[in-house]
């Protein structure tokens, strides 16, 4: 350990049951994503430095903080009725199997458990290697491989169970987190920031600069769209221009991160050219923001990232930065 650097108590949520959510052949959001990531972390010798967590199922009442009862029931029923290996739920993007509902409960529950441990001071920060991802899931529908919005439910937990008044969410997935934005667009107690490929060129077509919230939440949504072909320099400039001063004003009590690694130059999911070093720079800035404003409390939750070659490296680096290596 470098002199003067303190290793943080960093939680790592991983559970082999997340692999039971099967999405069919050639689907990018596949169980292998987590398998290769976990193997990379293990081979790097990080497991013994992390506090390892297993998932616990979410309570259904937590889901209703963000999602409608109709959506919850329809998703559950679709999974229960699935008697083949996988089936389509509402859209070809959303492939589910019989176990998908229970696995989605484990994803939400695991993230909330990480949040609880950080808020109780038992961990300094944490990374949640979960699937299915969540930031596209809207209150009343699944979208973009996402069924329940893990990060949005975690934010509601912080509000309702921990009494926080200022929750900061940073979303650096290459696709805009439409579901998270929609959940909080009228809520001044959650600040949502997203940097992503410009919606003219990328799914789901939301996340323009003029989308700033509504009603009492006006000004608490901030989007930094990035044009195709851009990379490290543009991300650094936008984060310095937009996110850092916004959080200096807002002073979030905890920071939640939708950690999508699909903006990497080697990831075929986008036309953005972030480098491995660019991703590390982002993680370093987020840790600094948490130290300045949030007593170091930062919880990252896996969203996108589909390059089996790059994902292990990117998550390993992210964890090392959380640890303080």
C-alpha cells in the first residue's frame, strides 16, 4: 500500500444466483458478463481485500416505492408462466426466464443491503455486481434489459428508511437512464446527473440538455449528452463543467452511481470512445466528490458493459479506486 493512502472498507456484492437470469443466445446482457468480471477480480487478488456480500431478496413494498403494482404483478406473472428457457417480456430487448423475477428481487435487495451497511458505517463504500440492470426501468414498464430500477429503489430507501434529504445519483452508462430520471424528475431531494451518448444517436432517445426536471424538481436533473466519436477529453470537460459544480451546490449526503462501462472504445454497444484510463479518471472524481460532500459514502451499481475482454479490467480498476489503492 502506498504510504499515506488508507485502504477503505469496500463492499463487493456478487451472487451466483444472478447468473440464473437467462436471456437467450446472442443477447448482450448475458450471465457471462458477471462470470468474466468475477474471474478478473479474483485473478487480480482483490477478493481478500474486499468485504464480500451475498444478495438478499427485496421486500415487495420497496418495489412499490418506484414501480406500479400492475408492472410488478405483470413481470412476476410473465416469469412464473415461462415454461421454456426464456421468453420475451414486452419487447425483444427484455428476455426473461422462470427465475428472472426472483433474480431481479435479489438485485434490488442486494443493492439495498449494501446501502444499509454503508449508512450504518460498517462499510465506507461498495460496488454491486448485479443483474439484471435497472436504470432504464420506468415506474410502469421494463425497458432496455431492465425490469426493476435498482438505483432508484435504493435512493427511495435512503429517503424513507435513513431520512436523507439530499441523494446524489451519477449515471455514466453510455445510455441515458430514462427510468431513473422519470422516477425523480419532480423530486428536489434527489439530484440526477447523467453523461451519455447524445439521444439523437442512442437508445432510449432521452437525456437532452433541456431536460432539467419538473415542478418542485426543476433544476435537479442535469444531462451532459456526448456526440458520437467523442471520448476522454470531452467527458473530462463536461464533468468539470457540469457535475462538479452542481454537487458543490447540492452537497449530496450520499452518492449512488449507475456504473455502465459500455462507453469504452472497445465496447460495440456505442460510438463513444472512452479509454480505460478515462473510466479510472471518472471513478477518481466520484470518490473525491464523495469524500468532499458525502463522508465518503458512495455505492456503485453495475448497469451496462458488454465487452467480455474489457469489463473485468474496468470493474477491477473501479474497485481498486474505491479501495484507495
